[in-house]
């Protein structure tokens, strides 16, 4: 599934994109996090497929499995 995702320093500064587009994994995940559905993303980007959106989400999930701590600010000092 991740073969649908590509990263090239010459495209979108090397951010992972859906292969053959300039649509970043980041933008897909951000839109879904904002409450958009796969269908609304597909309507906004007719070149995308449902499989490509799912590949982007899967890629993002795998990237977050890395042994890195992502501190989240709680606003408490």
C-alpha cells in the first residue's frame, strides 16, 4: 500500500506525497483531523482515489511508530 506514497526532494520539499501528485500525506491527515471525510477529500482532489487516501493514513501511522517521543504541550508550566 505504501508504494502509493513517494518522497522526492524536488517535490514539495521532500515531504511524502501521493505518487504522481503534489498532495502531501500531511495535508490528507490534517484534513481528516479537521473532520473532513474521505469523500470530501476525493471531491476536492479528483486525481486521488480512496486507496490513495487510505495509503496516506497508513503511511502516517507507520511513521508515528518510530521510537521518537512527541511531547504535547499541556499549557501547564
